[in-house]
C-alpha cells in the first residue's frame, strides 16, 4: 500500500508489482513539474485565459468562475490541454510574473509579495 508525502503530496512506497503504480507515478511527475520552481503568469484572473498553452500556471484569484470555480488560491496548471489544480502548502514560494515579485504561501493565503 502506498503512502503520501506530507510536503508535496507525492505518493510513494509501492510494493513490487502493486497495481496503480503507473497512474500514481504519472500524477507525481505532473505535480513535480507543476510546483517545483514555481512561477505563475498571474494571480489576478478569476477565469481561465482565452488561449492557454500547456505549461501555463496561474494562482486562481478569489471568486473564480468557469473551469476554475471552487479553486480559489490554488495553482492551476495547463497540462495535456486541460486544467489541473494543486493546493499550495505553507512555505511554498512563487514568482508572480506579471507583478515581478515573489510571494509566499502562509496559513492565511498568499502573501502580498516582495519585489525581486
């Protein structure tokens, strides 16, 4: 039976030949690609942009609509033509490209940030 890492939420500890390894490993690799070296295009959008490309990442703004409904504060990542979402953890740092600043995730949410 696999376990879940408390920091990034990655799955580990499969038994040899255990069923489900391939799907869980795919999810692990997508998560690592989404959140390691985290940089987002913006954190002010409440709906997905009109023409996203794979690899685009955003922090979903409060009051989200459409495909982002109910995902406020999460990281939205475009992968394989669809949106995937990752809930941030306390201590994560993120470069916000359109604001040119670094923001930290705290218990209360994303910080206003500091200029870099």
